[in-house]
C-alpha cells in the first residue's frame, strides 16, 4: 500500500510503486481533471503540483512522491492563486477545446506562486512547455497577466 496526500486528503492505494501518478489520480482515485496527453512529459496536459512545484504526472512514479503533498486542478478553486488564474481564464475565454487547460492552469498557478509579477518574457518561458493544439497562447498569456495583476491588487487587470 502507498499513502498519498492529494488535495489535502490522505489516500491509500494498492498499486505498483512504479505506477505513474497520472494513472493513480485518474483510474484509482477518480481525479479526472488531470489529462493524459503524450505520456512523455512533453505536452503539459498532465501537470499537477507536487510539494508546490509543477510536475508532469505521466512520468512521475508514485514511489517518487514520499510524503510530498499533491494538488490537482480539482483543488485550485480553494487556492487563492489558483482561483485567480481560473477566474482570469473564464473572463478572457481562454479555452477552446479545453483539453490542455488543466495543465495550463496548474503551470500558470505554479508560476505566479513562485513569481507573483512575471514579465511577459517570463510568462512565455514558463508556459512554453504546455502545448495547446487550439493555439490560444495569446489568451493564455493575457490570462496569466490578468491574474498576476489582480493578485497584486489591481482590480481592473491593467498592468501596474
């Protein structure tokens, strides 16, 4: 048995230690917001937070987690930064098909927690590992800027 702390709750799973966190989340625990994209950590659809860091769950075995907490997209509405990012996503209509958006939001949230006021270049660099087949990169970057601005107290969303 492996004990995992997911979104603040403890879960016991009877899986092989080399089972990827992605499949543990989706198949064993029912956290289906985390998506399978490429299975090689190249697209970002499976991004979750492990101990506060954006991690590709498709290549992270559950044995590598130890007692580190895991946060998924399902918990972002209860997180101040995650909620601001989600609100900006909705306000700017970022998603088209939506498949990659959970991973995008998780990456953006990790960025803003690490760097609350990133430059445009820092946003592009941080988000560059997340692919969007619909090509909504301009809206994604704008939503990150809007969330950053709102989190820093600028209610209009304009750059300070």
